[in-house]
C-alpha cells in the first residue's frame, strides 16, 4: 500500500480497497484511494475514487506508508466514496453515499432536458426503498446550452432518515450521525480533480501538460458559503442554477441545498421530511473551467 502526497494536502493511494492496511482501521483525513494498481487513468474515469481514513502515517522522501494498527486497538474504519470525475447514471447515488455516510446503493431515477419542469420538480426521494432523483443540466444562466454537463441536481435522503428506515442494517452499512453538506461534496470534487491530475503525471500515465501545474491554482478557487433554503420552490427556482462565476480573477463555486430533518418540529408533509437536496457543479464543467477551456461568466 502506497500513499503519495501532493500539494494542497491531497494524497493519492495506489492500492486496492481490500488491502489489509486499509482494513486495519487506521484513520487519516484527506486520503484518496484509487481502487486499481498500477495507476490507470482510464479506469479512474470509470470507477469512483474512494476516501478512506488512517490516523497514523510516516513520511519518507515525499511518500507516506500506512502503518497498520495493533489488533483491536483502533476505531472501525469509515470509508465513503468520493465524487466521480464524470457525470454518469449513478452520480447522485455516489453523492447520496457521500452525504449520508452510507454504503447503501440507492435506486436512481434520472431526468434531463425538459424533464426538470415536467418530472424532476415534483419528484420526491424515498427512504425505504432508498430511491433518489438525478437531473443533469446543460444550460447556462444566460440560456446558452453547453455540450457537457454544467450542473447536477440530486434529491437525496438524510442520514437520520436512512438510519430510521434501515434500522436492521449492520453498522458498516448504516448511515453517519449527521449529513455532510453539498459544498463539502464540491470541495471533495476539487480534491479529486487536482489529485488525479498530479497522480497521473507522477505515475507517467499522462503528460505533464495535464498535471495540476496547468490547472487554475487552487488558491484562486473560492468555495462560497452554501445557500441553504427551507422550502422547495426556493430550491428548484430560479432555473438553471449558477454553480460557478468569475470575479476578480478567481473562480467562485456555489452550491444550493435544502435540508429538512426527519425529526423537525415544523409540520411538513411526511414525503418531505428527511430530505437533502443539492444543486452542484458538474465535474466536466468544473474541469473545463480549471483547465481554462471555458470561462465562467460573472454572477448573474
């Protein structure tokens, strides 16, 4: 098992998810696990990255090697998937696992184009069975349509609601104590993009021209405070959501959330309770902006 450190605190792991060093229970935030060895960029695009954590690492000439725990001495390992680098049919399913900290694989209902008004707006996720809804948008705020996905909108269930609906699951498959935010997903996507670019260059599977040296410097990417609304009409409108804008030479990334707790005191329809909705930037659009292939407009 080999952990490679890159600028910005990102580590790319060359190894397999079944490696005993990962199963030992060590925890260390900010590790990207690539479930393939040797490193294969094509496979990386097909298979999601996976976050794992290990508490103890040793630095040796820029490399770190995971130190296994003594048996029974560590907390159980918590592994959650990280954002894929392309928008596939299971994109929101991966986000659901990340947001709620669960390994349950939900069923995903997909929408695109005119389906936003016709079907996606009125759709509701369910906890049992776990069914979520995904809309991939190609529209810019100006009305122009891009050839690549620009935004992804996911209607998910909260960790709290998943726990109550799946009480019989093992601890490994259960949900986390609390949800991650939509903007944490965006931040993890940034980690994946910069880490993959540097990891591919380091492994010699791609040219230096596609390393993070040619991406927009990370310090010029600003994560805006998440816009968290509390009623559906404020989340679905206005459409399309502007996930990125340019200001002062910096790229600003935005997300919009609706988070309704299952045990909330406010009277709401049962189908609405325990929901977590996210509007976020699509990975293809993010990578095009970071590579300066496209330029984000000003805030509209």
